């Protein structure tokens, strides 16, 4: 039986935080260990420059994201792990797909429509004011990423479902017009994925400024945890799990029996300060070994580069074979 091929991209525009670890990295690393799955994971640095125009941030984030996944247990022997910009075949496929994609399809992309709507609301006469082609054409590049390796499933958040549907549309158009070369990808939504809350109770996100850094030392992690909002209940007063985001974060790092015991301790009047010490200890215990690996990797970036280059060589071999078929299908071939 052939393995199911799963492809995931990670944009290189920031330093991973605890929410990324719980919601994406930890479950993806576990899923990649499934013997029935063929896993592809890439650093989407070309996607990163669509919104981020700070070269140093792109560079630093690429290193941090790669080191994070490796430190958290990604096995480059089991997963094809590569940097998007190291696969020029993706960009060539991107152009070929651009030539068959209807502009009307791109007009319906959520990000583009949101930009047009914002211009209208701000009284801007030009609906495309401030819209760059990277934003407009982003779904085609994402399609090239997916189709280049004929992924069966693409794990995405609900805000990205439309892009995978567009990839299916574009693949279907190519297959109908030229030759059946592309697999129609399926969206994979994990209903059980944990969306970690932040310091203020909202979803943990750098845009809210409510994150807990992933790679700080024990002392700094405790300082971050101490910022989690709580109510004014004194030590000894019964407390409920829904009275602070602290409980949900603790739950993400605990076994069910430990969560039940923590709930009981709160009900019996555990002080918020003590609860925060217990939470920080939980986080630090799980991340102690990954932090050592992360620090070792970032201290010698050549280790990361070697792994990415090995992954790129593996990916390019396959990408070249498919791209040769695509080029032939559209009429780009040797004169012989």
C-alpha cells in the first residue's frame, strides 16, 4: 500500500513561541512518526517576503524556525525537510501555473478581498492601492508548493482552506487542459488541535503581544508565566479553572490525571502565585532537552544548513522528474 503524502509549510517571519509549539510543532512531529505517512515540511521563505520586508528578520527567522523543528524532534531521515528557496523547480512551476490560472479566481482570495475592502472603507479611490503582486498571487505559489510533490493532504488552519481548494481547481485545470500529472490535494483539519491561549486569555499570538517565548531559560519562563492574568482571589479561596488562562496552558502540558489534581488544588484554595510556579515547572520540564538541542543548533548554524541542503537534494530529485513532465506537457521540450 502506498504511503499518504502530507505536506506542511512554515512561514519564516517570526520566532516560534509556546502557542506554535503546542498547536503546530508538537502534533506535526508526532504525526510524522506514523509509518503510513510520507511527510514533507518546508520553510516558506518566499512566502515570508510577501509581508515581511525586513531581510534580517527573514534570515533570523529561517534559522530559528529550522532549529526549533529539529530541536523538537523532527527526524530529517523520516521527513523531507527543506527550504522553499532551495527548490527552484517550485518557482518554475509557479510561473507555469500562473499562466493557466484565471484572474477571477485570484480576485476571490480572502487576503486580496480584505485589502480591497479596507481601501473602500478608508475612502481610497484605487481599490488596489497598496496591493502588491505577492499578495495577489500568493495562492498560486502555495499551489506550486503543494503540487510540486503531489501531496495527498495539507494540514491547514481554517483560514487557509480556500487556498487548498484553489490548488485543487488549478490542478484540475492543468490535468484537463494538458495531462493528468497532479494529485488533487485534500484539506486536513485537525479538530483536536490545541489552540493555546495567551497571557490575556485570547489566542496566543505575537500580534496580541501575549506570547510565552519558547526558548527562554527557566527563570525568564517563570517571569513570562507570572504575567498571566488572574483575579483577585486570595490564597485559601476556592478557584475555578475558567477564572484564568493559566489552567488551559497547564492542561496543554499535563496528563489528564495531573490536570484533575491541579483542578482539585485550585478548588482547595491554591494561591495563584503557587499555581504559576507549578505551570512554569511543567513547561520547563518538557522543554529542557529541546532547549539544549536548540542552543546547540543555533550556536553552529552550519549543522542546520547541512540538514536543509540534504533535504533539498532529496526534494529536488523528485521535483525535477515531475517538472520535466510538466514542461513536456505544455510544449517546452528539446528540439530533436
